[in-house]
C-alpha cells in the first residue's frame, strides 16, 4: 500500500517496512544547496584558472598567449561540465545515495525495492538529469513528472528504478516500546546482526499496535524466525515474540557493535 508521503516495501524476509518518501519541497531544497555548492566551486576554479593563465602569459610571452587562452577556455567549459554531471554521481556513490545537499536536508536515494542504489543505477539516474532539468535551469520536466506520480519520482528515478526517502540515522530511531528488562535473558551473538536488522525490529515494535492482531502476530513470528535462523538459537518457549524482540533490540543497543 502506498500513500502520498509513505511507501511500504516488502523485504526479502517478507516483512513490510514503511519508508517516508521525500516530497518535492525537500528535494528542491537539497538541489538548491547542491547547486550553490557547485556554483561556488566553479567560481573559485574560474578565478584560479584566470590567474594561472595570466601568470603563464606574462612569464612565457606573447608567443604562448594563444596556448594559454586555449587551455583557459577548455578549463572554463570542461571543468563546469564535469563538475555538474559528476558531482551528484560522485557523492551519491561515495555517501550511499546522499549528496551534501541531501545530507543537510536529511534525504537519501535508494532503489525502489528498499536496497541501496548501485553505482550503475546512480550514474544512470544522473545522466537523465539533462532531461529533468529542461528547460534549463528550471527543472520543469522533472517537476511535472514528480507531480504526476505518488512517489515524487523524476524521469531519472524511473529510468534507474530509484526513490528518494527521508534518511533516518540509526541513532535517531527512538523506540516507543517499554524499557523494562525481559525476565528471560536471550543468549545472542550480537555481532551477527546488522544495524539494518535493528531498524527492522524497532520499526515493527514502534508500529505493532497500529497493526491488525493477525498481521501483528504473523509479522512478529517472521522476524523472530529470521533472527533465530541467523543466530542459530531458539526463542524460549515461555517468552512472547514481542518480549523476545524487545530483548534483542535492547541488547543490540546496549552493547552491540554493528558491521
């Protein structure tokens, strides 16, 4: 089920996760910040190129003036081009779907299945930016495309199969469930579980009371089965699924080091 600002994705473990989709406003805020950074870098590079070109001409004489002017022109044209088209792809690959602007706005690009975006998908979505930004630099095509679909995806997102979501760091996930210690300790090898699996557990714990009782029980059982199989343990027979998951999440937060 999808809404205007959220998307439910079924993980490979058949668990439904709710992702908060980024709206048009937050996406354009990130784009504006990234554009300002790009403009600033271009201005600095152009000034540096002009200084180097003038210095080279004075030292080498008029005979090399044509060479220096040609090099300067290439720098002025090529560098901004590479900076613009490479900026987004470089940072989104390096920072796993985030640019400086997206980090400030709290956004991240991921694949529509919920997995991280690959380098090829990242490059593909940014090459299509030339279409989204038409007529330049208004981004009218991209804006119209985002307004016409519930997931706020531009043309590049459809081509690469990506979506932009609000990024929530692990430390910002605040559990709303109780903090009392479970009566039955769970002997877990905590390092086998990743931070993503902690987010999965806490997402369920935070949303469980909004679920239908049958769906809630089935979801809890699936998560418990997934964790038990990965850790090679069995849940104590006298312990409820929710208590088991709370104990796991609490122990992970208290002492686990995530990979």
